[in-house]
């Protein structure tokens, strides 16, 4: 009998091993197997850990990162009462915000059943060639093993009036979680962004965790808590593991009939199409609901009644796509066919596309500032015991007191004078005021531009051939 792919489904303990599984409905059914033992490989007792911090750009990418994509679930995508499915749908994904997903999956040793035997009840149905009844009672597959360990997912939504700040905040959070920037960098950047109405931002964080107990499984709301749990989770999954994934296979050792490859392919294609339609409708509805609640993020948004009408139409389409998928999974649509809202009774139509245009805010450029830090005399211009009478001029304007100031070799003067630095260059001059017939001596000149912003303190040596001075300044 041909194998079907292994799938993921939350299970709880060894009693689930051997349980039958109906791949059409995605539901667990009766147990056709007995007499088996359950054990782990005593040699391979270590953990396997995979983790990512991902910025997702589509609803399907979000589902894939959470391990909820159609490819990950195969034909078991529509099983009921899944906490993980509920979590993925509560993320409220929309294309206006930026979404990050922190993911940690810990695999402990796989617990697998061995020595399976068919029960008397199941054997009686097989002997009587009552395959349909066998499938209804015991499914077409069974749980062969359980993967223990745990899963942790945190979905963080970031929205800002400024798209560039929104992108920057997401990148800062991703870098902080990966240890590339200092702890607390996101918090500082977020607080700085909210000082201005033009960069006002918000974020929310939701989590899903399978493994741990007590304080180990407490909700993570603050960004620091999310990053801490992300890094601590492998130890949590080791101390208090959970069974979070099942190895489900067909009844390979029993002569059971299976659908033809063409029938299986048609079923999977129709089910995948229904799921993609549903996700597309959900994202379209979420986008419109976000615009309805936050019109200030968009330029000339549609009227509220237009948005509400489209939201209502997408809700009906979502429900119809879900009903189509459920009927497919229960075998009520045979042969399988693609979802067509025009064939419903009454027929449904998709709303005309509504284009939402984000508000764009030009980044605010702060003017550069010239700051004088210090002036040191290395060699005096005048011969001892005379001292230099020093004056500093910025764009030919003398600095106020204590200037002029007497300086000789070894003297250092602390400065803290600041000047707004526009687009033009600014000239700094150091003079020795000799007075009399000889006139003043220009020790040296420094020309400063805004291009030096953020390059740190500059140490410049000035000399008129006799006196040597060192000027320290910076552009911030």
C-alpha cells in the first residue's frame, strides 16, 4: 500500500499511538491495532532545535512559518479543535502592518510503536472484504509515533504612521532577537518614534506555546519577555516536554485499497485551492477592517459604509469557502471540484478591488550642530615669559568670555560652544591677539561642513610656523 506524507497534529500521550485516522475528514477514529510496545531510541536522546526570527510579507508565509501551511498539513489541514489553528487565525494578518514571527521548535527523542497486530474486530471486517466499513471505523491511516519536545511561536505586529519607521522598527527587533544589537534597542527606538506624531507607532505580541508548566508557560506580552522566552525555550522543552507532532502512516502491512493517484491528486488540488481562496478572502477582509478602524493611516480612504459592505461580502465568501473545504474533506463532493462562488445558491460575487493608499510622511532631517570641545597649546607663539592672548572666531564672530584668554605651552581650555550648521561650510579661526604695530597673528583655520555629522570628534593641529595648537570639535 502506498505511503502518504507524515503529518503534524497535536497529540498528548502514548495512548494515542495506534489510533486510526481518517484522512478525508481529518478526524481520529477507532483503533484497529493492538499488542504493540512504545519506546524511544535509548542512544539518540539529544535534542534538535530549529529557530528563526522572520519578517513575513503574506498571509500564506505567516501560515508556513507557523507550520500551518497546506503543504505542511497535507490532507489533514481541516482537523477540528486545534489550539494552534485558533492562534494562527487570531494573528489578524493585514498588509498594512509589518509582522515578525519568532519560532522555536524542539525535537526530543521520537517515541514510536513497534509490533502492531490487527484486532479481532478489524480482522473480521478485512476478512469479509468490508473495506468501506473498515475505513469508517478505523480510517485509512494510523498513528505510528509521537514527536516529543515543544513549539513556541510569537507573532509581533508593528504599525507606524511612517512606513520607513515601521520597517526600521521591525529590522531593529529582528536584529535584537538575533543578538546583533544591544538588548533594549527596540524599546528605545519605539519610544523615540512615539515622541513625534509623524512617526507614531504601535505593536502587539501574541504567543503559542506547547511545552512547559507554571511560570514557564506564562503569557509573553512585552518584547523583552518574548525574546527571553525565545532563548529559554529549548531548556523549557527539555524540563517539561510535550507531544506536539504525530507520525501518521497508512496501513502498510494490510491489504487495504486506496484511491488511485489521480483521485488523490484531484482531491489535494481542490482542497489546496479552497484553502488559498479562504486565506485570500481573510487577508482582504482584514485589510479593510484595519482601514475602517484606522483611517488615519491612509490617504482619502473609502467611506465607512463602502468598507463595511465589502467586509460583509468577504465574510460570506470566507464561510462559503470553508463549507466547500469541509464537504471536500468529508467526501461529500465527488468527484472533487474547485470552489466557484458563482455556482452557489444564491451565487456570490467578489467585491470590486478597493485600493488603499498609505499615508507617506517625509522623514524629518534634524539640522547638524557644530560643537567646540577643547583647545590645547602645544607650543606658544610668543616667547616666554610672554603668553599668547588667544581668541577663537567662528565665521568671523569672536567667541564670548572668557575670550580672549592667556595660554602658554601645556595649557588646555575646555569648550562647550555650539552653532547650528546649515548647508554652507563654517569657518573656525584661532588668533593670537598681539596688538600694537605687529598686528594679530592667525594661528590657523578649520573649515567644517555638515558632511562630518556623526563621524566623531576631530583633532586638528593648527600652526602659524611658531605657535602650535590642537583644536577638538565634533558635528552632531
